[in-house]
């Protein structure tokens, strides 16, 4: 588990949240000073939920929702003087805390106050800010730069604490007077016309929603304000239908609602259904056939969300999963099971409605039953993408395997992280082999099978089985899979089709029974085998992991299977927590820089891991093997001719070409030979390099001692300085 200097801060924040709950307040998680979750105005967070959200915050903090209390904040001396004036001439004995810029004084809330915030002008041209009710929150101690001056009761072991004082009368009078003033940001002539651009289903649903509680009234106001100013007449008419709405300054409240995207219009339909609202889907109304826009509005009111993926409509049913609606009959069959559906002749036909849905339904490139972090645009997730707290299940999973070295344990840990990493390009792939040649049973395939099973499994092929792979990747059986396993990759793997597929952003080709198809390339590629050798480009796209020969355990398969079944969600959650958490800074990056910075940086000693990855890429490349073989053959020729194979030699081009061709049993041109030497030199750690010596072109075979020039006579070497 990653340990950071924010762990203690998170512990203190959660302890403070418990104290605030005991005071009847509602704490919320912050990242900095901003809530890091949607829906916070209507959500009461449990201790576990709060901990999960704090875990993923870069700058964790605790906020408290206003309503039960209000917060008077000042940053300047003029604002402080105005506050003291409104407090009645002195600072009251009520809970208060200081922040980096100023002070916050807290008072007991009052039901006569409406809106989220208010402000009172000060002499220096600034405003004294007062946070009042729903939709407003303040960051509380022990959030960063927040410290109690006078703590509330129960919030300081060294003090008995202070009760929240009532709002001072001068301040309350100023706030109520402010509410009674006409709105300054809108005039009667500027108000939108009722019904103009308004969804009639929302208007109908509000007839079933009661505005008698401040909580619901505020939520509806926030939602309608978020939909646009043209919903002001709807809010006004709905509020005036209830006694409390008639008492409020509605224009003032509307101007001070601060929607932040955390509430959606579905909340209105939810409360409406609780009040007896029973929407139906129909193509006709009391005045005749409905237009397409009205029918789509009716569909929205039913709560059925129709979407599409790769041109096919679908809905996500929490009980049944993804339901594909491939034709009109499938669509209306599903709708009939969800809501009352009445379709009449003479209006929009079912086929026309189906065609319009195909045109306007939100479109996705892929559907995933498992989360990514970050989420990938264009992917519809059927699961929660919330980031939980780290549990340690990922470390326990890695303990089941037998890595050859300490770095290999971290690289094994990186596999599920990579499968959960929400980045479409610059991903790494994996080659899993042995520290030395072993018989079967060293766990290479298991090291791929178990982590890929966490997220839907993998597509398995052999080294020679590139044909038909795209068709398989586009098939329904492969839907949702995130990995491709190339098994038995022993020997040379230099298939250009594999390399091209690994780097493509989109997999496109022939889809069975469908024609052409395409999906985003979210695949991670795995190669397993002994003595794996890769072409240079492919070697630079994989992280090679060594496994040691494990001690045979007849219970291993049973134990890891049971562990994975029981801890699947916890392991995936740990991956998300690491990916969302703090990262280490690397000294350098590879061509997979995004993966290095977001996955490798989650692990211990990432710079060492990157060095190991690069060193093994060279060691297992075909070109590196060719360099070793060529150097070994040259050493044998030197030794046979009586020269020290560890010495340093200059070999003129004609001589080296004959030697090169003799070793390879070929007749390559001088150009090919020189190109090969340059390639091998570029790998690093090679003794070979193109060189000049005494105006002659040739190849340097580097070693110890002074450089010696070699000449060729019937492929026998003789010393010549």
C-alpha cells in the first residue's frame, strides 16, 4: 500500500467528520476546497464512503453543508469591521476558525433565510460573504490552512467548546432586508415567457412534487436554475402553489441558487413518482398526435435511457445487464415491460420513432462491465467508477506468484493496474518467461489468466495465428475483453501484424454476420513462452517479467481461485485507488511515457523498474541476440588465428564482409553489412562499430588494449599495425 504524508491527514479528517455528525452537521469530502463528488448537496456520507472519497483526493479536506448553521467569512479589514458591526459591536462567543486569508464565524441556521449564499457590501468595495443554505458548504478544520479559534462542543479535547450562537439581530435584519429587495440581475421585462423552451414533462412531473420542505424546494430550484433562466417561470409557478413558496422572495432565491452539476433532472422525476406521477409513453395527446420532440420527452419522463453502441440501440438494466434493442420489436417489447405504452395510428409510427432514436440516442464506442481510471471517453460503464479506499487485496494477490526477482513482483502487480488504466494509447504490453528454462508448471499462463479474468478474460491465440485475429476481436464473444494472449511465443516473435495491432487506436475489420466493424483498441497484449526473442520494435513495447520455478502445491489452484472470487471487487478497487492516488516522479521516461507516469509511478522504485524493462528489452531482442552470436563467432575466429579475443581490432571492410558472410553463410553486399553493424551498435553494449583507421573504412571490434589492424589472407588473420 502506498504510504504518503496525507495518510495521517485523512485519519484526522475522518475523526473530525465523526465529531461534526455528533453536532447534527453533515460532513462532505473535499479535494482542496471543492467537493470531489457529484450529488453532495443531497447525500449524507457514511464513514466508509467518506474515507473512500478522501483516499482519492490529492488535497483531502472536510466540508460541512450549510443550513443547520451559517458561515460568515471575511478576508479584509473592511469586511471584518462590517461583520463586527452586524454582530452588534463585538465578536460573539460562537464557534469560529481561521483560514489562510481570514476568519469564519458560525451561527445556528434560521428557517427564514433562503437561498445558498448572500453578500453584504463593505466600505472597500468588497462584499462580506455569508453561506446560508442548501447548495453551499464551507471547508472546516482540520482541512489545509484551517484551524479552530473557538471550537464547537466536543471538537477539542483541551476545551469544553462553544455552542452555535443564534444569528445576531443586526445580521439577521440585514439578511432579511436583503431578501425583501427586488432582484437586481433581472427585471420583469427580461423574464422568459412561460413555456418557452421548457420541457412539458418536467412541468407535469412538478405537479406531483411537494415544495413544503426546504430540502426538496432547494433541490428543485437548483435543478431548474441549472437547466437555464427560461425555467424561472416554472420555478415561480411551482413555488407559489405551496404556502411556504408564497412567503419567500423567489427572485432573490433564484438569483442565489448556485447549481454545480451535482443534481440532475432525474431527481425531479424520482420525487414525482414518489408522489404518484405515472408517466406513459404515447404518440398522441388530448389534442391529437404528438410531435417527435414531445414523444422523446415522454420517454425521458419514464426513466428509460436508450443509448447506442456501434450503431445498435441498448439499455442498461440493473437486473439483466445490457439489453440490445436491434429492431423496432425489441425496443417496444422492452418499453412495454417498463412503462405504459400507448401507440395510436395517425401519428409518428413505431418505425419512425425507432429510426429517430438511432439518430439522437447518446452514442458510445464500447461498453465495459469493469471500471477504468480515468474513465475513457466514449465507453459506457455498466458498473460504478467510484474510487474506493486501498484494502491491500492487490498485494495479497501478487503473493500467490513466484517472481524471480524483487522487481518482477512489482511488474506482476502492474498487470492488473495496466488492465484498469484508462488510457487508449501508450500502454505497455507484457512478455512472461522464466529466469531459466523450466518444464511446465512455472505459472506463466496463470500470471496472465488470473489478472485478465478480473476484467472479463482474454483472447488466446498462438504465435503463428495472426490470421482471423481481428475477426475474433470484433466478435460478440470478445466483447468486453481487455487482453490478448499469444501463447507458446518461444523463439522469434516478429509478426508485423501483432506490432501494428498493438499500436492502433482502433481495431477495424470484418465482423461476422455484421459487415465492417470497429472498436477502440483497449487491449493489453501478453506473450508467454521460454527463450522469448522479439524484434527490436516489439521488444520496446513490452515489459518482460521473469518467473522462478515454484515449489509444487496441490492446493494452489484452489486457493487462488477462491481468493479471486472473494476479492475481485477489492483487487479492482485497489487498482483504481493506486491509479487515482499520488505518483512518484521518474528521472526519465520511455516511449511509453504516459504509462510510465501513471502506472509505473504507482509502484515501488519505478526508476529501477524502468531500467530493468529497458535492459530486458535489449536482452530479448532478435538484434541483440544476433549481436551476441556475431561477436561470439568473431571471437572464435580470432582465437583460431592466435589473437586475444578480448583485444581491440580494426577490420577493413573487405575483410569484415568476407568474415560476416562466412559466419552467416550468405553473400550480403557491403551496404547490408554496414547497415547491420550500425543497427547492432545502436542497441548499446555492442563491441561492433563502423570506424576509420589510417584512411581505411572498416569495423572496430572494441576491446582492451591498443587497436590492432587485421588483414585477410584466405580467411586467415595476420598481425599488421
